[in-house]
C-alpha cells in the first residue's frame, strides 16, 4: 500500500446551528470565523461562494487553510484585533468565549449581516469540560451583549451526543442585506426558543441535571 502524502486533515462537519441560520448571510458577503481552528465553517462558506476570513492563534491550523481567504494567525486575547475597522456579512463563533471581545464581534457585523454564535453555558461543568466560569456563558448573556442587533433566534439548553449545555444566538443588523437576496428573515417571535419550550427557560436532555442556579 502506497503512502499518502499531504492528505487533507479530517474536518468536522459544520455546526447545525450555523448551517440553520447561514441563509441570513447576504449572498456573496464576506464571512469571518473567529477562533476558526482548521476551518470547518470557513470551508463550508467558501464552498458556497462567500469570501472568507478567519483568525486563530494556532499556526498549523492557519497554514492549512490559508489558501481559502484572508487568514490571520493572532492572539486575539492578548494582542490587537486583526480586523480593526472591518465589518462582515457574517460573523461566526463556535466553542469559544473571551468576554472582552464580545463588543468587538458585535461591531464587526455589517448592516444587513448576521452574528451566529454558539458556545458552552453554565451547567456544562456538571458533565464535562470546559468547567471554568471564564468559558461558560451565564443565563441570557448573549442576549445582553447583542445590543444594536435584532435577535432572530436564541436557545439556552442541553444538547445530546455528547451531552453538553450550550447557549446560541442568531442576530442581524438592520440594513440592506439578506432580504434583498431572496432570503427573508424570520421574526424573532416566530422562532420557538428553548425558553419558550420549557417554562424553566431551558431545553433539557432527559436524565441530565438542570443547569447550576436553575
């Protein structure tokens, strides 16, 4: 059997949440992936004709996907924001939280664009990593930080396979954008959130404990 050289690394599929709300990104608009890793979301948007940009502190990850677009290796927690002054039709963040950066991410959403954010929330420490509160969103925290954006969808609850507690949001900035490209937005109150499905404010996987403080 021959030796396969320079094979593409295995890439996880994109988040179902990102795929679900990707239609809110205006057609052909730039998409920024924050803490992009090996580019599972960059690759997905690139394949759908979106110019892509991304940032991660891991050199090997950035080198693997540098051909896709505007990729930056940077320490966004200890150094300057590498896309200062730029806005994007889509800003995507998954499995990452650095609270001082949240206002910058909101400001990076262009008129007509969307922020799609999903990461771990309080309660995750009961079932696995991360356990530090520094990496776990507090109840309703994403709702509190997206001022200036219209919330289209929000969920805060348990997901299976693997069991994990997440909080996630899709929020758009008013202006010319998806509607002009045949992607009508749904009103925020038309999306059944986790809170709407559960009086306690969370969706739960049967058999798992409620989040701390709930």
